[in-house]
DNA sequence: GACAACGAAATTGGCGACAATATTGCTGGC
DNA sequence: GCCAGCAATATTGTCGCCAATTTCGTTGTC
C-alpha cells in the first residue's frame, strides 16, 4: 500500500540476511507479543518477508505455526491477522492456568531444593519492595518471573509447554491488569502465600494458594474490562 | 526404497484427487492415531504425497503442523518421524488431563441440562452392561465417548483444545490400558461416580471424582508398563 | 577382513513463477 | 446520486525446479 517507500527499519533475523529458518517464527511471535502488531491487524506475507528480510515461504510457514499457537488467525484466501482474544477467552485461559499452574505449584513444592526456595524467597522480597516503591512495571516483571520459575521448578514439560503458549496469547490482558491501580497490593500477599507453601514443601497448600491467586486474577480481569469497556485485545 | 512398485492403495483425500488443503493434515493425523504408522517410523515427504495423492508441499506443511501438535518430530535435514511418547511423558500428559478434565467435569456439573444428564446416565448404563458382557473394545469406545461428552458439556474451548491435542498424543497408551485385564472393573465405578456428581450438579465432587479417576489411570499406566517392559509408544 | 575415503542416490530445504481468489476502484445505467 | 457490473490490483495458494545435506554403497588400501 505504497508504504514500501517509507524506509522502514528492517529487523534482520539472526544477523545473517535472509536466513534463520525457525527463528523467523520467533521474530514474528516476539513482534506480536511485544505489541508491534495490533490485534486484528492484517499480516501480509510480502510485507513481513520484507520487514524481516526473509523469503515469503519462510513467513508463510511461520504464520502457519503461529496460527497453531493461537497467536494468529487465518481465513482461506484472505490472509492472516493478529488474533484478538476476547474477555471470555482471557477468562478461559486463566481458568486453564489456574489448573495447570496449580499442578506446577504443587510439584514445585515437592521438588524444590533449599537453593531454589531461597531464590523464590528473594523474588518475594523484591516484590514487596517494588510494591512499597510503587514500581508497577518492576512488579509486573517480577510477577512474570515468579510464575515462570515455579513452572520450571515443576519439571512438568507438558504443562510448561501449554502454559507458555497460553501466556503468549494473553500478554495484553496480563499487562493491562498490571497497570490496574491497587492491583499489586491485592496480588502481593497471594504471591507470598504461594512462596510460603512451596518453601514448606506443602503441595496441597501450594496448589490451593495458586488457585486462589489465579481466581483473584479472573475477578480482576472481569472488573478491569468493565472500566475499560469490554475492549478486545 | 523400491516399494513404489508394490501397488499400494492410494487413500484419496476428500474425494477429489490432489486437492484438499487442510484435510491432508487430518488424513495424516488420522493415519498416525489409527496406528497405520508406527512410532519412530520415518515419514518421507514424497512417499506421503504419493500415498495421499497430493503434492509434496502440502505434505510438507502438514508435517509442520503435526510437529506443532506433538504427533511428529523433525530433525533439520533429516526428515520427520512419528513421535513416540515415553511412559514418563504419558504420565505427564495424564497429570495435565487430571487437572483440565477436572475443570471440565466441574463446569459440566454446573451447566448440564436434564437431557444432558440423561445422556451421561445412558452412557454409564451402557458401560455397566459392556463390562458385564466382557466387551473390552466396546467399553473402551464408551470410555472415550464419556470423556469427550464431559469436555464438550464444559463449554471450555481452551481446555477442550488442549485436551484434544493431548488425547491424540497418547492414544497408544490409552489403548494399551484398555486391553489390560481387570482394568474395566476398576475404572467403571470411577466413571459412574463422575456421572453421579455431574448429575447432582456438584462441581467440587465432579472435579474430585475426575481427579481420582485419572489418578488411578496414572497408576495403571505405570503398572502396565512394568508388565510390558517399559516399551515406548 | 576391517576400515577409511569417495561417489551415487535419496531426501529435504528453499526460491521463483504462475494460477486462483479476494479486494478495490471505475464506469455506466437508472 | 446510488447501485450493479466489470476491470485492475493486491494477495494468497500451489507447483516445479534446483541446491544443500544426509545416507548408502563401493572401492581401494593396509
């Protein structure tokens, strides 16, 4: 659409020009989750191959894969768009997270070594500090880190994979939530409860604490959408 | 490998020859889950395009998608094979099912209409009869049907999608289990308990019953693998 | 007789071209 | 002035070809 003239920065994939087999997927995925592409935005194959300095077939196969991952939607002969996930879908995702992160939390409670417990405790302390300082973005990052570490500690590859996929799908909702005023002070004690349960190697308490936390996230999602007017993301 | 001469039956995809965009994926997926291809078997692109009477690029893109679904594994420049899932992986899958089908079971208990409850009860009755008759294959089918209907009743699209994917990955383990002598008489009461809980619209009991059931499945998987010698599927 | 080096065959990876389809803009009639 | 039909354009879908890579078989040497 004539914007090929406005010399757009080309994001070279992996350094070498035009190559990078599987990493084209990673590049486009990151661009979507980072918000470079808006929800519902059309993803034209030739534009993308241009932007990422790769071939159209590479982009094509990447879009196929991202469709499978739930980040992109395609219609026959009508191309691909960034998937926009509705509030209802975000709630569904959170319900699944509730179950699966509950499992991971329980497993982490079983397996965590003293060092790993110390690591979680350190994250908890940092969270406390960040909330006290009113550092919303920092807290959001620590939040992601905590959830990720607990997933990893579970050593449940199947659950980890599913959760990673779902996380990518709901980054926007997740981020919106983090910016909600007063939200950190609600979630902080929930996070600390999870850490405590894992530290005490109490799988049942760890699962319950995680479920409580994500239940509260679901509630917050619903509330936030009311104030925001039910926008899709 | 010179077996192109033995006139192998060509399974036309979708009737018309050589077409059928997305349904090539379905055809190969079915062939894998039906056991036409053994685990670890190589999937040569030209062979498949021959067998399903389609183009190599269609097969190629199908294999890409099936890799994403966890049914196929690929190595750079070395082609695709049918993924073989180990006992440990099967247990992981079952743990995830435990959580997610637990969720679906609870939601089904909330939502099920009288008609739907009657339908589940009918399945339960049929199961009882099939066990009494010693009809193992029939029971296995009814088993799958029950789990599927509960998933559908939950109207949790996200969980349904994940579960469907995982089911395809573990069909072999699932089938092996169904053939285990004495297994039906163990699982029958568990299934009936799930149905009862849903019929009584008791989400908590429904979730618990489902978790108990799949916990028992995990135990059975482990036992079966001992007698079978820890074979991969 | 075993093994390394080499060459041939099989297979995958990727690009370019072309056909099929959808979208957009234009023209003429009412 | 609005709408139907048609032409032009943009975009996707698919195929065939060739290069890159791996695998398999052969030959020659020790």
